[in-house]
């Protein structure tokens, strides 16, 4: 992981955020290692919207927003939004032709962002099935939530 992430950008998938907000202590070592590597955590409008959209309680919504603001340094610009959408559609059609699973909209957009920033941007996710056909897994890290519940975080880059 050190080799890949040193002086790079890392975007955290929504599933990471959902686990991390509720179990911050489990992720402290990982997040400290990211800082030590001078790896900059970045976000984007897609992640923010997906993380915040289903919270009906105003107080919890504000807590989630504070969590995001404390965690992230910067947002990736989405200047080429139409271009991203065009590539998402094209890649989805290609995957469907190959009979591979087609990721959800937000995950497909994240894959395109990683591909746009080829050598600088990586994604951390617990969702391996949506990223397995469009990105390359460069590292895996286990996180133990309990003796019965171990989840594996994947770090992905452009092919």
C-alpha cells in the first residue's frame, strides 16, 4: 500500500464512510497511515450525495456532514460531467456485452474519475464486485469489526 499511495489522492467509497462514521476507532490506524504517506483524501459530489441522501433526521444529517468535512481535504472537480456520463454509458454497454455485472451509477462514475486521474487517484472500497471489472486491485486490508465480522478493504487503481 505504501508504494501505491505515497503522495497520491485517495477517494473513499460510500461504504467505507458508512462503516468509518460508526466505528472510527477501527479506521484510525488506516487513516493515520494515509496521512503519514502524504496521501490526500479527496471526495466528489457523487460520494457526498450518496452518503447524505438517505438521512431524514436533521441532527444525524449534520453529524454526517461534519464527519465528511473533518475527513476530507478537497473535492475533485467535475468539470467534464457530460464526458464522465458518456463514458459511464459506454463502459456499461461494454460490460453488458461481455456479460459482466454493470455497477451502479455512483460506482461507475467513481471508476471513470479514477481513470481520468490515472496515475494519481486510487479508491478504497469494501465493494469488490462493482470495481473488479473496471479497475485493478493493488492492495487488500482486513478490518475486524468483531470476531464474526471481518471485512476486506480493497485499494483500486486504473488499469
